[in-house]
C-alpha cells in the first residue's frame, strides 16, 4: 500500500486527453492503461496506477478501517 501517490500527465496524448478543470477543481485522468486488449486495471498494461486508483476509491467509500489506508495525493 503506497503512502504517497503522484499523478502526472504530459497532457499530450490525443487519444487519452487528460484535462484540468481549474474552475471546479477536477482532474480528468485516463491513467496508465493505454494499450488495447487489456482490462482497465490490468497491471501488465502499465505501472499499476489504475489499480491504485480503484483501491483508493473503494477505501474512500469504506469504513474507518478502510479510510486510514488512503494515501496522500
């Protein structure tokens, strides 16, 4: 379980257009699975970032024992 997660983007992927909505404080992030034929959370397709995001989403919506697992972003 990571203690710190850093999301980064080059903002240059035309097929996966990450975007920052500064007015509403939202970051639209397509993650690390950018090869066709792989399931969204398949670790072999990238660095496992999508799996980390899925876990954090589940922990955030869980009970107190789950929420303490959420790393800093």
